[in-house]
C-alpha cells in the first residue's frame, strides 16, 4: 500500500485513531495512538518519535531518541477497540534514518537477505504451530514473605468434584484433550471466533482443535509464509488470541509450562527452502523424501541446537516443558514421522512442495523474528559446511526414543537442561549467527545480559514454594 492508499482506507473505514505498534527484544508488543486527523502522508513515510529507553532491550536513557516507521501493508482495523482504530506494525530506525540493529524485525529481514546473497535459495518458508492455554482464572504473587500461583479452568480435571451449581462434568483428563468433541471440548466456539478474526486480519487459517493437556489447551494453525512475514503473522496471531479470550472472560497464555503434571505448549516450526517455485528440500526416494540439502540444514539445526534454544526457548519456564514423558522433543535427532525427535520429517506430505522439516523444540514464548532468523542461520551453516546429521550422531532414529534402553538413550544427545545452560552455549557458539551481519556481537551480548539480569538471577534469588516441602524440617 502507498501512504495515499492508507489514507483512503482510513477514510473509507471511518478510522478515528491510528495505532503505531513495535516489538521489543524479548517479543512483547508496545503501541502509541494518534488521532487520525493528525495523520498525513508525511507521517506514514517518516514515522513518529518515541523513547527507546522505555523499551526493554533497546536504548539507555542518555541516548534514547528513536523513530518507528509503519509497515503500510500491515494496516488493519482493530476489531477489539471501541473507537475505529487502524493498527500499523512498525520498523525501528535511528534518528539519522538508518535501521536500528536491535530491532528484531530487522534481524529477520537481514537473515532473508543473507539467504539470497548466498544463492542457495530465493526464500525460506516458515510455518509455526502455536499452542496455548485458555484459563478462566489466573492469580499469582511473589513478595518478600510469600509466593504463589493459581490457575483454573472449567475443563480442568482437578474440578471434577467442585460445586459449580451444577457441575456438568465432562472434564478433560491429563493428556486426554486431543481432539475431543463437545461437551468435553468447551472452547470450540471461542477458537472459531479467533479463527474468524484471524481471517479478517488477513491470515490464512488451516485448522483449529483442542490440544492434549487438560485445563483448556488449544492449537490454531495458520498457513506458512516467508520468514519475516511469518514473524509478523505470529505477533498478530498472539494479539488476536489474547483479545478474543479476554472478550470471553478468559486468559490466553503462551507460557510453555503453566500446568504441572501435563503437557506444555510448544511451537513446532515447519521450514523449507525454495528456489522460485522449486522445492529444494525434496528428493524422491530419499529418507523421508528429503534432499541432501535438507539433511545439511537439519545437521546445522541439531549441531547448533544448544545455542539456538537461547532464542527458540528463551525462558526459565521453557525448560520445565523440555523434559521426557510429555511429548517434549528433548532428543537431538531427526526422524520421519517420529514425534519424540527434535527434528521430524512429516511423511504425510502429498506433494514435493509440501516436503519440509519440523523443528519441534521451540515454544511461543520466543520472539518469532529472532527465533526464525536463528533457525535459518543454523540451517544455512549446515548447508555451507555440508554437515551430515548421521555422521554427527543425529540419527535417523525411527523408534520411540522414550522407550529405548538406558544404553541406547546414552548414545543420543539431549537439549540443555536449563535456560542458563542455553545462554552459556550461545556465548560459546554464536559465530554462525554473525555471518552476513545478521546478528551482531552487541546484540548477542545484550540478549545474554538482559536474560540473565531480568529472568535467571531474579529466579535464582527467590525461595520456591516447593522448597518448603523439601527442606523446612531439615
């Protein structure tokens, strides 16, 4: 769209306010709103100023003037606001007009440019599957003298005996939530409403369903696209999911492991490379019908996985999901159709263009721009170096890994056991991210420092409620 077309669209839709939105380094959205009568073509071209020191991971207070410029094709009328409001996703710029190198979206764009510069492919497609919970009540607190959290859901198995006046039963058992029809699935209509809003906003939605866990776990899948565009779609998706949930008096969360003793929420990421319309991951008759190029890409993903998880699983809570026994892909191997492997080759593909790899370890607490860019850079490093996943000990493994003998399991590498381990791996293995100037040493240092200072250290300082069960009587 051109600035003139945006103004015409605003007039046609009786827009009263214009919302400029950006994404910070961890992956949260921020916004500032301007009356539509103040918006001119120049505003849409030059953007608006903001204080970068108030955005997590951006600037310090003595050097905080920054500019956000709208991505005009992102324009849509926000259906959740009382006054007609046009929402515009933005890119972040320095005051001198250059792109800001800590803008996550810019990093995604640079990863795509690096792919084209290498001449390996014209574009990479990414198709994430985001899982989330819809809770009816969430309460938590952490003070000097106490700490607790409490979640609840009308579907939760712990509510079979609750007085609900009346209790209509049909609660979802632990690990019993995959595809049940109503009345067990109480969230069909909410998910359908989410789908309709996603479609109105321009996303192509493929399907929705209840997921495995109790307490309202869901999945809605939208169609793949190129790397940066998919990052845009993830941010829009999360916003719409949260807003529809709130409209219905529920809380949507993409937190990886909010429920103890049941499956967590992941973000399986399907990936493929194309040269124009030609799929580069396809080879008929090969293992899983994938090409050698795809195997090199897989080897890059798996060999850099410990460092990669610092972006794809970037929370202390992420590693409470990455434990055996809950369909969690903790094993650094590849396999066709095997959901216990970190990289799966879907074998139900009906055409060469549908052949892809699925990296199952990530979760939706990640910043999608950073996570997808890091995955692509790891895969491209595997291609550049012609890494062989089998020679590196990454499989293929076509058995249920959770049922292997201890001796067999000992031969399989696993993901890091904590976020701190992943950040240490990133500090030791990040050269592949620096290729082509996609990530910078400054960004890596800033990311590690930010995560340690704001997440790991505060967690390590606080007593955990379960520690009182363990240690109070010692």
